[in-house]
């Protein structure tokens, strides 16, 4: 419990934004998978998700997917924090595959979503696709956050230039008095 409190005190806006964007990627990716699972031209592994999607509304299934992504990443980041592994993009992407792999096996073996995914797991197995799904989410999040940071840095630099300019003007006015 003490480690968890230490971890939560460490969470900053960057990590919170990281989790929110990952939730959104998982949410919207699940909506796309839901649609694709109903298409005749799809691979059998994707079509095997149809029984699961037929038992859940589009929004509830997407919500479960987003929550699954966030829970997996929180556990992953807790392990990284405990082992004092830096949250670099490379480490986040690498560890996300391993975390997703493990989470997918747990989902299969513990039947977290019931028997609705049995056909899917019998066709594709547990692990690899879960690892790739979480890694896909993290890669997309890293790209979005990189763009977000570039925009934030650009705005901050413009603000700093304005602040420097105003300070310089005030100094000139003071110097003349």
C-alpha cells in the first residue's frame, strides 16, 4: 500500500495525460474493431470477436477496452516505478508489449470477459495480439503527446519572448527615470 501511495504522489500531469490519451485510443480502436468484426472480408481472428460485440453495446464494449488499456498501463507503470525504470518513450513502448501480453493471457485464463471471447482466443491465442494492441495504443499516444508537447513548447516560447520583451521595455523605462 505504501508503494501505491508513493506512486500516486509521483503521478503528474504528463502521466495523467498519457493515461487519458491511451484510454481514448483503446476506446476508439474497439469501436473500429466492433465494426470490422461484422465485415465479411475480415480475417477470421477479427470476425471471431463478433459474439463478444453482439452481447455488448458499442459504447460499453469500447468503455471496457479503454479501461482495460488504462488498468494494464497503470500496472505496467507501477512495475516500472518500483524497479526505477525511466519512463522514456522506448521503455514505455517496449514494456507496453510485455504488459499487454500478460494482460491478454490473464483475460483469457481468468475469463475476465466471460466466455464471449472463447472463439477469438481459440483462433488467435492469448498474448501476442493483446501485447500488440497495448503497444499500438502507447505508440499512438506517444505521437500525440509529442505533437502536444511541440505545440505547448511553441506557445511557451512565444509567451517567454513576450515576457522578456515586456521586461526589457520596463527596464528601459526605469533606466530613463
